[in-house]
């Protein structure tokens, strides 16, 4: 296996708010250009994962950041589901309505499942749909 050591220089020191951010991704492609285009597509995809980045300051200090810990989180709400059933023409009970009733217990976690402090976020209602299976 042929390996090379790539050296990434820090940004110019004339601006203390300038950082060099390194994003590394392995991508398939028939050639260099196709691989670059595939990487660009992946970076813009709505369903892409938050990347792990290396940030280099003007002094060359490197900080590795996993953005999934900062830009996405899971809110786990404990509660219960109330389902309303009605007998249909065949004499079988069918769920016609359901509702999630949230409890007081809420936990926040990063995408790795580790607990985090509650981030500032907008309230999202619990919308549940009734399945139309077996009508």
C-alpha cells in the first residue's frame, strides 16, 4: 500500500478569527472528478450525517469536532398512547384514532445515545396517524 503524509498548513495569522476546516470523506468514483462530484453531492444531501471535522487555528492547533454532537439531538419523551377503537361492519374492532399523551419525563441525547443538557429548541407537537391496514 502506497501512503503519503499530507501536511495541511494553518490559515494566515493576520486574522485571529480565521480557521482552516478540514473535511475528509472516502468516496467511490471512476476518476478524481467523479469522486469529487460524488463528495459534493453527499455533502449537500438533506439526509447526510453531520461530519467529523478538524479545525486548525492560526497557530496550527488542531481541534477535532463531531458535529453530530452539536447540530442534531434526540428528544426522548416518556408518555403513553391512547387509541380509540370502533366496531366495523364485519363486527371487528378497528383503531379509528390515536393520541400520544406526553408525560413529564424528557431526556435529551446526542446521536450516539449519550445524555446531553437540554438544547434550546422549538416545540414540536406529537402528530400520530392512524394506519389503514385491514379495512
